[in-house]
């Protein structure tokens, strides 16, 4: 371990390794400190939907940022494969946001007005996905809301960052961060201290402690999601099905990923029997035949929620050496590229889109989303 | 592989390796041919309850045989550990057969008259297991219906048999069996033929084909059982809970084994999502807090059912070289020791309990059970 | 289960499901009977190299057949994704057959004369793969010898066949095959008998029994291969490295697959400690830094070798209802498409390339390969 | 989470949960904060040898303490089973410390003088373990150096503590510890702060940061150990074999646990290919046939080494609210009971054996061991 870097990133989830990738590619001496293994906590647990539309109920700043990140994935798919040899398994089927009730339909219609969305009648839905449940009142089809395999994205970013010269320290929990005597910042890990010109806090729901250590009273709330996967050896399904924050995502491998519960305040990263039962039940309301498929495995992860539901992406209000990139809630996979670019631009003093800077700054007063 | 054995056993499940163990211990040159790995099919899938009482609704020949086998396990626990070094993880808590309805109570009372059973009032049940569901009308407590870990029993029998000189061939499917030219029997495997003075068919639900090849028109029916296990880190529970063919078995490891569905005619050995959901639901009717425990894993196995529900244990009616030990349905783990001894006694021309011989012989006309 | 099909395929490895896919696509009523799960035995164990050049030391009929199959994969990659939704994870880096000795070099030069191969000097090798071991005398680079993920190919073929109307029976071991009373063939499984106009034996090394049952004295020999995979988080490597029947295959996932031992006559499908140690050691002679990577998992599989090293692909000499497609040795993944097409052409009475028919027919007298 | 406990334990490895168990049993309101899952780091990685003799080269204070802990396990085996329902899988075969060279023999002889040890001639060794490698010059046999299954010990302590009223928080990393405003101590976790009268640092190799935060300059060094297990289906072996810090431990399950490398300074908790290869090689020098057994799995863990090789067990020199129990190096499993009792005695102001207090106190000047 070097004793001094240009930038230290705390957290090796998808946000942290995206930042490291973009910084290292820009020639900055970068190190990531991850308490366990890269991408093995909330990132791996995610289904990987690039749901710019799926996760928004209406257009606005958040949606614009999400769209920019979604677009960045198009470029990154080939770039990461070329740099790292790793395929992020982009799946292009798009998503069907299903309406089962009139109120679903009304809500979905708001987004259907966008060019990137297309409203489908029930008949059109069943033509596309004949095994969807009976009784659908229509669906919003968004071709651009594709999905990727999150752990592969993490591995690709991390390996890419390494090959551009970054250090990635796994099994390296950070305990504290403070202003360094000679300028910049200093972190404390089990294996010693390290310093840097800049540090970026990218520790998901575990970021709250570092905010506190740095004098900021921002809280993070875990919203645990429990998931399972099954082997789809017989149902033709090419689009993600989505309803009421539950989804069925068809992977290239032949698996279907099914998620997820929403258990606020639960810090335990293991699924329990009730949670898996609840997810299965919900999935059958969208795709009844899914109950007959073989179970692959069950897991859980913690979505990092903030007070207003938006991530913090920006500088410390009083210390330019410290940056934050945490609190992406359900959107960490989607927003990783744009977050990595935005933090890199800040560190390199490049111009930032003012609306985004304003929306995600740490000392904001109001929510722009929800 | 030798070309000639005294006895060949077809099938390396718990029945087959028990037979091999008892034969090898008696000095017979024995070989087991198993299509996959020892004990990895129906045997491993079982919860391992030695449910002489749990599985019987009334006393009789089947019950007597089951009790004899249950008793044999007492001796075998120490013997197998000494011979093989493997502990079969006997768990001594006994079983509570719960009554939730008046008809449950009436049925359970029939067995409660036995010395080995004890009727408990609701209050007595809750004193023993305070986390059992509300609304219980009483329970039949059977101290002797303990449980073991089936895969460990299989490994212990198999290793014990080897150390007594037997050959255990794994990954050795048998395709056919026939009378050998020079007397005895001849089997055909992928890696060649082998002969023996005696052959024992112990292939569980897959035994039907061999019966047919040997001129006997006996059918076997799979009844698939789907199970899961959870980690019990907090609920005091020392007895198996049992109701309506569903059970919660507390292992020494801290796991609870929960089973099982009854899917007749399903030959697929993997669990599906519906099955696991159904088992969880049923378990919660007995132990509501179980839903909050962490999932360990899910699996399935095929119980081998016969036309009258009893196993076939005995000689071919027309060929003394051929014996059968198959069709143990829900009772394979329980009956393995007595079956192993009975087949060994037959091959060694020792006397057999006439009632058992009659009850389990292959050419019987009527059911003694159910 | 229907009682009568047009074609029954015995064996759900990659050969069996390729045949089923091609037949079902051609509109034939087809059923596959697989003793375990599709692709889970030798197919899954393979590294998936489409090594038309890698596995041949000189041009000839076998090479031509292999090249045709390799070419078929180009079409199939997109077709299978479209039909089944499953991506077979084709990896396009090609292969480097390394020369460490003068005799290596001489042997490799024979293939280097082909248009599809390219001889590289040591310097050129290190430019392409800077982490290859020191001391290389050159390498044969074959761009077309790409690789796929075998289990995904199997799943794609099987799901595709199903969607074209085929039945795929898993956990359905076949015990015997014979001429049916009313013409065609009859097989016996644990769950009953089935008949068909044609049957294809595609059971890999386990095919010998069926040859025997059908009056043909052809033997199959297992050559067990033990493998492991490691996570490559840091070494840039884009091509398969190959030397002395050992290989390091870079997967899109970031894993390196390392194989394989050659243990003739070993029917056990599990790896042992010695085997894994031997493979690791060999891999380090090609890529020294591989020893520092984290282990993913270990496994083994049985390559089906025939007397002359070539597969049997063709009709029974005396019974047109019976066909064989077995004994592909190290080349099952590579040859699956061409084998599936050739068997389909035979059943549909389409013309076959005479040289291939002659080379692979069951009653051939001499080897064309090795 | 309560806001105030009597004692907070930081770390849910075997040391932490032993302390919590003993405190809760004594009626103290106790909470454990564990960053991941109970016992899943170094504790689970250990083989579980209670090697009071195996790990000491000569008698002395350390040895006396180890013997006391070894003896405590005798009582705990039954107690933990009764309290928690979990069996810690004590295996009573003892250990053979093998001498292959004259210098081995000389060193082993020092301990052989103890009543609890027995020197065996080569012939006596081979009578006990006929499959041990040729060329042994003798062995020290210690019957009391039995072994347990560490993860089961951890689960039993943790569940027992819970049932005595303790709170066990998993997935609860602690970031800092400091004196609380109103007396006692205050810790900061991701999910909030908690206070207590006493805190015990029991975080293994990760304890160094907390020492520092509390003003003590003690360093901890990881010594990574890589292990594998194989399935012993055929070798009679009832004693642990030990030589040159390498061991082969026969489990009740039929597995052999083989360990371990000694990689100083490596914080990564995953095994690499080189490490596993090295361990296998060493194991074969003791038990040649082990190479033919099937691999079960591979893993690694970090032993926490201190500057003088002894653990720190005692109070903070200047703050009675803070205690330490960390740095048990290779002896965490062995020393867990005595450490738990000693810390509990300190908190309850019971008398402590002065020699132990002196040997393990935090502000000691010299090593008593090594």
C-alpha cells in the first residue's frame, strides 16, 4: 500500500468502482478500500435494471440524470469488455410496467407520454409476452430500460481500474476519515493509514458514519430487498415484467431474477423465509407459470435510502478534499456511470451540469424526487 | 472390479449400504453399484426421523418391524462411529405429533395407548415447546422417535462396509440383471459386467425396471418431497414438531429441517418455487416464528411408493439368487437397519421372523399397512 | 409422456440436445431422455473450446468436419439467443498453442501452414499476451478457435427444442432399448416405456451398454478430466493458452478455466486432490501469475473415448431405426452442431457428405484420426 | 437496539461470543456487535484443534492457561448442547505430533515428559495409524488435544447467550469507541450509537484500530491460513496428524480438514491456487493416500498475531470500562472458554489467577511465550 494517493475511494460497490475506473482512466492515482469483496454487498444483490423510466413516476432532473447514465452504459458495454475482458451481460429486451388496476394505468400514463415509452393495450402485451397473467389493463413498454449483470459490471470496473493503475484493496474496512495534517485527507484501516488529496465516500448505507465523522448530520436508512432466482427452461419471456416495485428479470443465462421485498430499517443482509415467500407470491401475480420453475438461490441486499430519497453526489460544503457518492436507493446500478463521471469531473475541476449539482448536493434543503 | 462377488447390491442409498455393511461385517464378499454418489438421492433428502410411531396410525406388523429397526439404531450409533469414525448425529429430543382438530386428536389417541407414547395436554405441550402455535388441542409425545442425519448414516455404512472388505462403486449405473450362465446372477454396467451368487435390488423408486427384467410386474411410484432448511439462531426447540405429514426437525447443527410436499408421480428431483412456498406455509402453522429465520437451502427427493404402501423385502419367488429391498416410501431411513439385517439373514440362511417375511414378501397379495 | 414419438434421443448432454434442437426445428416430434439434468455431466465439465485446430495435429476429414461445426456455431450464437433467450457466451479471442520445445514447434508447424492459422514469433506472442511464461519458442495462433460456455449451449438447445415442441425428460434414465413389436424402437425408463420411429443413442461414455443391447460390440473408455476455475481480477489475458493438452480459458465472466488431467479408465466424476494439484502446476508453466488468483471451484468430467478416437455418428448397420452419436472424446462441444445436423439429415433422408458418413459410421474398420 | 447495556462486546467471533455467553449466563445485560455473521471469519476457518500441547513447545504460563481452557471444553460440550440444542462436535481421538527428523524428535521430547503426553515409537505409531507416511521416527501422542467444530461452538455460544437474554447484532460493524459523557463507553455503528458500562474489544486481527482509538499503540498482524477439506470415504484415521504447523484433522462427518499455510501480512480472506497446492503437498508427506480423496472445499482465514505472540486479555491500563480480548493467533478456538471466563471474572470483579493476568495484560513488557 502506498501511503499517499491522489484520490481514495471508500467503498468497492458499483458506485465506488465506477468512480475509481473513471478516475484511473483519467490518469489519477486512485485507491479503493472495500471492507469485503468488490461488489459483493448491495451491488450484487440488485437485479441490474437500468430502469430510468421504471423507477420514475414523472420526468424531471432525476429522470434526466438517470437517462444520461443509461446512455453511458451503451458506450461502457463495449469499452469495459475491451479494457477488462469482462462482459457486463447487457440484456436488451426492455421492460413492461404492467397495469392491473385503473390507478396503475393512470399513473403509468404520465410516463407513457415520453418518446422513449410506448403504451400497449392488453392485446399488445399478450402478443409480446403470452405468458403474462390474465387481467392486465395495459402496460408501459420502455425499450431502453434494459438490464445488466451487476456483479459483472463491478468486476469489469474494478479490473479496468487496476489495469489503468489503480489499487483495489479488498478486505480493507475503513474505520475513520479526517483532515490530514499536511492537507488532504487521512483514512484509518485495519492495516494502517493512508492519505490522499481527495477522498470519496461511496459506502452505500454504511456511509452515515463517515458523514458524521466529517461533521454532516445526514442519515441513511437500509431498505432490505430479498430476492430469488429460478431456472427458466420453458417459458418464452424476453422482457422484464414490473409491477408494484416487484420485477421478473430474464437473464441471458436462462435464469429469472425475482425481487424484491422492501423491509425498511433491517440491517441484516440475509433473506428470511417470510421474505422469500412474499416475493414468490407477488411474482406469480405477474407470471403464474413461474411457480413451476426450479429454484436456483435466494439472497438479500440493503438499498441505501436517504432522507429525501435522492443520492448525495457532491463535495463537502466546507472541505473540498471530501466528496460523497452515496444513497442511491433502488438506483445504484443505473446511476453508477453518471455518478462516476460526475465525481471525476468534480475532482478534475471540469464543468458539471448545474441542475444535477444542485439536485444532489449534500447541503440541499429539499427533495427533487418523490 | 472383481468379476465375481458373493453378493452384489444394486443401489447405494441407505438401504443398499446398510445391506452391504451387514453382509461385509458377516464376512461376505460384497459390492455395491451406485449410479451416482452414495446416499445422494432420496436418502440425503430425508429428514431422518426414526418415526416408528410418527409414521404409523396403529400398531401391527409394520409397526413392530419399525420398532425393531429403531432399536437397532441405538446399537449402530456407537458401532458405526467406532468402525468408520463417522457420527450419525443422533438427536434424542423425540417427536410431538400435534393435534389441531378433534379429528387429529381422535386419530392420535389410537397410538397414545402404547407404552412408548405419552398424551400431552395443551398446557403440557406449551411447557415443553413454548413457541409452538396457539390453538393446539394436545399432542402425542414419542420419546423414541428421535432422528439422525441420513447422509452421515449412509457415509458411515459405506465406509464401514469398505473397511470390512466391500467394494463400493460410485458413478456405476446398472442397466440390466439376469441369471448368469454358470449360476447366480450377472449385471451389466457401463464399465463392464459383474457376477455374483446373489444380487439385491435396492434401487428405491428406480427398482421397477429390475423387477420387470426379472419377470415381476411390481410398480413403483415416486412421491416427491420438497424441503428447506433454516438457521435457528434464537428459538428454543428441542423436539420434532409433526402435523399432517409435515415436520420441523431440529438438527444438532442448529438448522431446522422443514418438509415436505407430497407430489405423486413427479420424477424430477429438484424443488420448484410453489413447493417451497407450500412447505413454508405449513411450517408456520406449527411454529409461527420460523418465518423470521434465515434460509439455508432447498432440495427435493423421491419417496418410493409401492402398490400397497409397504416395502418389498425378500426373495424372488422363483430364483433364490435374487433378493429385493425397495419401496420404503417415507420410511427408508427408519427401516434401513432392520432391512439390512433381514436381507443378510436371508442370504446367510438364518431364521427370519415369519410375520415380517410374510408382510414384505414380493408375491404377497394384500397390504398389511394403510 | 406420450407413448410414441417420431424420434427419441437417449442422453441430454450437448450432443443429445443439439440433435433434439435440430429435429424439433425441422418439425419432428422429438423426446430427450436424460438420466440427470441437461448438460450437467461431461458437457458442463468441458471448457468449451471450439478447437478445430487445437485438437487436430493435421488436416483431414476429422478437421473438415470440425471446421464445419465451428462455422455452424457462428450462425447458432444469434439463432439460439433469438429462439431461447439464452446467450451461449461466445468468446472471440482465439487460441495460442504454445511451443516450449523444438519438438512442440515442429508439430505445431504442420497446422501453421493452414490459412486459418498464424505462426507467431516469441516476441509476437509476448506482445499479444505479456504475462505468458518466459521461454516460449513461438506459438500457433488460431483466431477461429474461440470458446463458448457449454452449459449455456446445452440450456439454449434444450429450451429451443422445447419451444419447437420437443419433450425433454430430465431425471429419466433409460435402461434398455429394443426393436418395437410394431416397427421402430422401444425404450424402457423408470417411469415407463416409450416408442418411436427412430432412436438416437447420445449417451457419451455411457453409450456402450446400448451398443451391446443392439448387438454391436463397440466399447467406450472414460478419460476423466479434472479442472478448476480461478477469478482473474488483474491479469490481462484475452486468448486461450494451450500446451500439452492443458489450457487456460478466459471467460467473459472474468474467470479462468484451467484443465485438464487425462485419467483413462476412471469412471468417478469427482476430482481428487492430486488431480487438482497437477492441473494447477501445469497451468503455471504457461501463466506463472495464475497461482496468485483466488480459487472459484473444482470439478471433473468423463470424456468418452472410442477404440480409434473418433465418434460414432451414423445408423445401425442392420436397423435403420437406430442411430448413434457418441464417443466425441475431447470434442463434444465443438462437434455438437455438426453432429446434430448430420443425424437430423439422416433421419430426414437428406444427403450427407460421403466422407463424413464413411469416417464416422459405426461399422468402420479403421481410424481416420490419430 | 437498546441504548444502554451493561457490557458491549465488539466482535462476534469465537472469543466475542464466548465472552457474551459467560456474561449473559452471569446475568449481565450484554450485546455483541459483529460486522458480518457470527463466527464466519477467522473462527470458522480454524480446524478447531484444542491443541494445548500441539501449539506449545514447552510448559509454562501459556500452557497452563491453555490446559484450563481445554478442560473447560469438557464441561461446555454438554452445557452448550443443553442450553442451545447445538452440538459442538467434539472429536476425541487426540493428536499425533509426528517426528520425521532428529531435530523434530528432540523438540517433541520436551513436551513428552508431561503426564498428558505419551511418546510413541514408530511401530506404535503405525499400529495406531497404519496409513501414516513411511519414515516416521516417532510421535508425541496427546490424548487431550481433541478437536471441535468451531462454527458450531460459535453458534452454540451465540444462541446460548441470546437465550440468557443477550442481544447479538449481526451485520453491525463498529466504527469507533470512546468514553461516554456520563461514564462508561460509547460505540458508533452504522445503525446508531450504543452505550455501556463496559466494552470488550474482541475483534481479532481487526482490533488494532480500536486499540489506537483508545490510546494504545499495539499492533496486530494477520497470518493468513489457507485450508481445504476432502471426503475420507476409505482411510481409517482416528487421530489428528500434525507436523511442522500442518495438520490433518478427521471430522465426525467423514471429512478431513487440511491446513494451513502461514502467510504473514496478507489481509485477503480468500485462498489462492498456490496456497492450496502447498497445503496439499504438505499433507501428503504425512498421509500419502490423501491425494486420492475427493475435494470438498477450500477456504482461508486470518490469524491475529501480536507483537510477542500472546493474546491481550485484560483491562485498559487507564480506563476500567474498557477490556481487551484479542490476538489469539493460532489458538482462538482453544482459548475461547478461558478467555470468556477471565473477562467475565474481571467485569464481575472476581479474583483472577495472577500469573494469567500478568501474562496477558495489555501493558506487559515482555513475552511469556515463544
